[in-house]
């Protein structure tokens, strides 16, 4: 589905506003919907797969959005080590994983689950929570958290 010139101008304007807020570090991820809306604008209409990560501080303020891996029309090679290196470099407390499905189908594949599990194993070692893994397909999305697919969020210390 192609955007009209007018629609593309609106998308570009929205992205400029979001990026302004991002650069001022005032964008806080308060819900899956906020992340999904942002990601739809960033990667929803891409023709090839893009795997991105939202690196968050302990209050879920966005430290940095990065498009980490680029692929073909139906796959992307993802390296958990690179995501972990960036999380440590940025001193992130949590991350949200995201990628697009150019096919327009936001279904979670077995490969999506396997990649997520390998990232979970690495992030657990460095104590970085994985809040969600969101798949964007055009204007639709699927959230691992909402689908109740296991991620990793450390339990809060219960001592006073």
C-alpha cells in the first residue's frame, strides 16, 4: 500500500515532532500502545525487514531508538550480542524489541519466538528487562507481551 504525497507529508511531520521529543529525552513509554504508534511511523511501511530496539532507563524514558539490523523482504539476521553491547553502552535498564513484517501480516512466527528467546537469555545475564517484542505490519501490530509469550522482567526487590 503506497502512501499519497499528502499522507507521506503527515507521516514525515509526525516523525519530526517525535524525534524532537526524543532528542529532548522526554518521550516516556507509558504503554504498549505508545510504543506501537511510534514504531508504526518508524518501520511500518518499510519494504524490507528492520529489527529495532528502544533502549529505556529505569523510568521507561527512551534513551535511544536504534535500527540495529536490516534484512530482506522476509527475514533479518539478529545478533543478541550487539543488542547487549548497546544496552550496556547506553546504561539501559530495559528494552523493547521490534521488527516489521513487510508482508503485511503481523503474526508471530516460530523464528520470531526463537530469536526473542536467545535475546532473553543474553539480557537476563546483564540484568536488562525485556518489556516487549512488537511486530509491525503496516498499520497492524502484534505484541509478545499482550500475547503472553514469555519475555524477561526481573522481579523487584521486596525488601524495604
